[in-house]
C-alpha cells in the first residue's frame, strides 16, 4: 500500500513549477500525492503548520516537511 505525500502550494509561479517538477516525479507506486492549494483552501493552513510547513511550496512525506524553493511564507497565506 502506498504512503501519502501532501504537496502544499499557493498557486504562485514557483509553486506551479515545483508541483510539475517534484510532485509529478514521485513514484505513484510508493506514494499517493495529494495537492493542496492553500490560497483557495485556507482551512488547511493550520494542518500544514502542524505538519511543519513554514513556506510553500512544500512537500510533506511520512510526517516530515520538505521546503522547495520559496514562493510564500505560511503567515502570508493567512
């Protein structure tokens, strides 16, 4: 069974580029990737923060947050 990975972003050009390059490169046999747009789904910002996300784009895999480049700080999305 595949583990879950969550890709958090805000729709900015940096985020879109990271989504295409990183999230789409993840092996679907190992991870089910959920894409979360925090700009339109603000209810999930607290979830992202709890997972350790400080800025977007970020990928959370197995409970660890990996920050990819820098598009926007999490506080800017609130």
